[in-house]
């Protein structure tokens, strides 16, 4: 056995304080990372305002519409509980928009606000495009598009 190998094996059999603390530090880092990850993943969900029965909660953000697909019944009246946490400085005119030309839908939502949009759904079953044209590239950005599905 060389001197160096002997020293290494002696060190391994006699853990230092640092070596004993290492698993603890690692566990702390893991818990921290998971906590941050969970917050990022569920933060929107936790902050989401409670929605009354029969209404559809729709969030506008820099990620587009959430949910990206809104399903409604043809000829029904629905209430969209529409909200955003975005600040005015990020939005043209200080608003998000919800535009579906084929459905006669054109609404605005002020920054950091929430409003109910009572919408008489046209009796036109099908799948329609809806978009926001006041942020993040607007109509030209795929991210700013959502889908409205009108079920028969
Ligand atoms: Cu927008």
C-alpha cells in the first residue's frame, strides 16, 4: 500500500464533521429546491380566486389564457370569471383582451383586475380561435391564442 492510499483509507474510516454534515446539507438543498418548484408549479393555482358554481375561471397572463381551452354549450349563457395579476406596464393600453371575431367576442380586462363577462354563446357548435392582442406579440404569437369549443 502506498502512503497516499493508506492515508486515504484512514480518512475514509474516520469521517470528519464536514463529511457527517454533508448528507444533512444535501437534504436541505433538496427540500429547498422541491419547495421552490412546488411554489412555481402551484403558485397560480393557490392565488386563483374562488369561482362560483356555473362560472368558468379564465386567467390571462404572459402565458396566454388559462385554461387554454374553454368549453361551452351552444346557445347557453355563461359567465367567465376573468382575471389577471399582470401589471399595466406589460400590457398595451393597460389591458388584456379576449377576441374571437367568429363569435362576436371582444372584451377587455384591466391590469391586476377581475371581472365577470356574461356571454350569450352563439348557437354555432364548433372550435374557434380566441386571442389577446395587447401583450407578448399579440395575435402573431401562438402563445396568445386559446380555443373556445362550442358543444352542440
Ligand atoms: Cu394579453
